[in-house]
C-alpha cells in the first residue's frame, strides 16, 4: 500500500511538473486560458517549479522500490506523464484549466 501511494505521488508530481512546463510557453497558455503569458520572472519560477516537481519523483521512487527498479519506474512514469500532457494539449487543452492552475492564471 505504501509503495502504491508513493508511486501515485510520483505520477502526480510528474504530471503537475510537465503541465507547469507546458503552461510556461506562451502558445500553450493562449490555447488553455485564451490570453498571453506572464512576465519573464514568473515564467522562470514556474519552470523551476516544474523541473523540481519532476525531479522530486526520483528519490520517492527509489525510496519505494529500491535503486534499480525505482529509477526505471521513475523514467517510465516521467515518459507517461509527458505523453499524457502532450496529448491533452493536442486534443483537449481546456482540460488543463483545472482549479490547480487557477493560481497561474493572471486573468480569472
């Protein structure tokens, strides 16, 4: 049960991190929210948060599954998260307009 929760946490962090990275690009912000992106310092902070969220999954996976399988699991989860965010941006970009990202939307 503990391993499952840690794996789901890693998956959630990877999804959130890639969504933050995608929404730090003007093109994606315009498709999701309907307006242009924010100033450069806010974008840098958002990108740093995205990379940190993705990177935090590695020690969590290693703690849950060990170094060998944990690192492999992290790579697979990161790839799956990246693909799911890319597909969401392609077919249903408005789905990323969840309450989670309202704090990154300067024009509510």
